[in-house]
C-alpha cells in the first residue's frame, strides 16, 4: 500500500482516497483545518460536518496527523479544548421592529384623527 495520507497537509483530491471520505467531506476537512488549526487527534475529525465516524478505525490505518515543523510546540503543552456547536448556547435575537415605545415618541400634532376629513394646508394645519 502507498504512503499514509497526512490529514493536516493533504489537499482535497488526496483526502478523497481515504475510506468513506467523499469530495464534500474532504472540502469540509480542509475548511475545518483552515478555520480551527491542525488536527491533533483523530477524534477531532468527528467535529467535521458529515464525517463518517463509523469508519474512523479504517481511516486511522491509512492516515496520519503530522504537525508541520513550524507549528510543533517545543514543550509538551496541553491542547485547548474545542467546543462543538451544541455546547455553545444560542443567543436569542430580539426583534428591532416598531415598538410601543417608538410610537409614543411621535409628535401629537402629526397624528390625525382618522374620522377627521377636514382640509389641511401644506404645513398640516386645519383650514376652515
């Protein structure tokens, strides 16, 4: 069998050679790697959208996770924990629509009675 595939540096066309990794999953792996940094454990691949977790053992046999030399820590440093989306609370957005507080600030002389059909001049004053 050929050399093992490095998930931290392989392009999309090489990642598709892994078992269960389709083109869209390979794109998701590359995008996740770009946004969040290099993978340090195979379990982190579960955070990638549509990743085939059930084939992780087969992927481990065919792939490796090599950190590039410039990004390798000189000392053993604990890896910060990455939070998955379901661990982050959703922020509820409030509607910024037209509210009662905004209506009460309108000038009363600009408001008119819907039953008052008298004529008004250009400045809004009633004309006899």
